[in-house]
């Protein structure tokens, strides 16, 4: 009977040793800022790594902790790890301890070999004789890993075990845990209110319908970084608002109101707003100038870009774009605008321009033009396109041109009619020497 009992205990011990249970590796993960790690070279210390044993380890068994290739700064692991036995008056709750000696280590792994197993006691002087290491915890401690490793991907640790004869031991459970990872500390941008006003043709396109202002609001949502390591410090936030080239002529920085410092560059149709430190939201307002400074407003689309400038934990300057070409709205027109891209004016050339209004709403005709020398001509209201009629526009345009002192050249002419766009058609041509007529494709026919 005694012999049978020993064989039964031995069989149970072998079954456990060969994977009947599962061990778990655990470590509290660290999160680093990608931007903050810029230029950091010092090794980073992990939190404590531990491994819950789920097998009956014996002398000669091996436990290996493996990390990504080259992830560790050094292989200065302890030469000996002692796992104390867990004493308990209840035999079933007592757990054997063990001692492990360093077998070998590299910059990506360390292997320990069990050198002895220690039986627990009942706390009153009696030592148990048949308890295993199942349920005990091996504490490896902290390791030092490189910043490059955490920037390249998650720094992980994987535990594998073998018996003294090379069989797989304790093979199930959570065998891999993440020590550290890096994330961007900056997020994404959303334009919550867009430019969306309508240019009023009845006000000669110098204001919006019922208003002189239009605004947009942006919001940048960044991750919560509480507890992160190596955070970058934001030194400046930059928001850029872009209109369409050539369509914000005459606009100045003073026409915008922002929470930062705005600088407008007319040639680029670009407003750059800078803020000291970290900014996540602002409302940018455009106010159309009035009086002698009043401008003709153009239909156009707007986009925005957003950039954070920062200093890393290593005092290295950098920048991060959190939004590029974000839709910021558009200005539309409560009328029809048609461009005649080419019209010659010379002693032997005559101009042909007709405006067809097949709707029920009559509208003022407003004209702007520029010549081949870059001169601009704002002719204002030159006449009316009556509902349901064809208006001969050339005489109206030419009389207004002469009043500005224009004598000849090649013009690009933009005709705006205060009537629904779908009701207006512009026909354009020219006649040279009384016999050579040239038809001009207007902007209404682009892409058709």
C-alpha cells in the first residue's frame, strides 16, 4: 500500500510537470511618448517582471525570459534568484520554494536553472515532504531596455521552460507580457464649425448675406497621457488656414480675429496663427473690410493644417503635424459667376457677349477683369439681366472699361449676375477685321 501511494504521487507530479497547468508572466506596462523619446539614449528601467509557476519544478529544470533582439541595455541579471517557500498550517496551501542559478544571458534573453527545491513548513516546526512549486511566484525584477527598442515596437517578455532533459515544461497560460510601448502623445483635429457664408451679389460681392463676418472653429483631441514616460513639452501650436490662390486679393492680417497671433500672406492665400504652448481649440473669424477698404469676395474652398512644435525629454526640438488639408468649409454665392478667359481689344477687334436669363428673377450684372499686364478692373454694376431675356452685354462692359481708362489689350472677364446660377448662360466671341469670328469657351463649359 505504501509503495502504491508513492507511485501515485509520482505519477501526479509528472503529470503536473509536463503541462497539466499553466504559468503566467506579469509586468505593469509602461507607455512612452514617441515624440518625447526623440534623442533619448539613456536606458529605460521596466517595472518588476514576475512569473507565476504552474508546474512542479525540480533540480536541473530551466526557465528562460526572452525579449526582442537587442532590446536590453545590458545583461546584468542576478546570479541567483531565491524563491521562498510558502509556509502554511494547511498542507494543501503550502508551496515549495526553489533556488535558481544564472545559466546564461544575452542582450535579448536570460536563462536560469533550478539548483534546489525547498519544502515548506506548517509554521510550527514540521516540514512537509511532498509539496510542489505550483502557485509560487518567481520575481525576475526590473530590466533595462533601449529607447530604440521601444520606438521600434512593443518591448515584450516571453517565458519558456524545459525539464532537465529538454522536454517542454509549463507550456500554457499567459507566456508573453508587454513591458513597454510608445505612442504619439498627439491626436487628431476636427473642424467643428466651418466657413459657410454666402457672398451677397446685391452688395457687389463685398459682404456676406446679412453679415460681414464668417468663422471656423477647430478642436484637437489628444490622448490622456497621465502616467506616460518621457513626455514632450509643446512649445508652440500652429494653425494654418488656406484659401484659394488669387481669391483673397487685398485681404490682410487685420481682417482676421484669433486667439493667437495671425499673419496673412496674400500671395499664398494663407493665414498662419501661432499660439504659445499647447492649444487645442480656437475660433478664427474673418471680417470683410468696409468703406474704402472694401473688397470683392470670391467663392472658394478652405482647408486647414495643424502643427505642434515640441521639445523632447532629451531637449531635442521637433514638430508633429496633427492635421493636414482638413476641410474648413467654403464661401458660396447667391448668384451666377462666369469667367470669359480671353477677349481681345484692339482697333480691328469687336467683342460679342450675351447673357441669357431664362429664369423669373432679374439680376444686376457686375463685372471684374484683368489684362495681360496684370492690371485689375473692378467695373461694378454695368447693367441688368432681365428675367426671360437675352442681354447684349458687350456695350455695357466696354463703356465701363473706357471709363477706367482702358484702351486695349487682352482681358479675362468675370461676369456675375444676381440671379440663380442655373438660369444664367453667357455666350462669348470676338470678331477680327469684320470677318474672322472666334468663339470663346467660358468657365461654364469647363470639363464638358
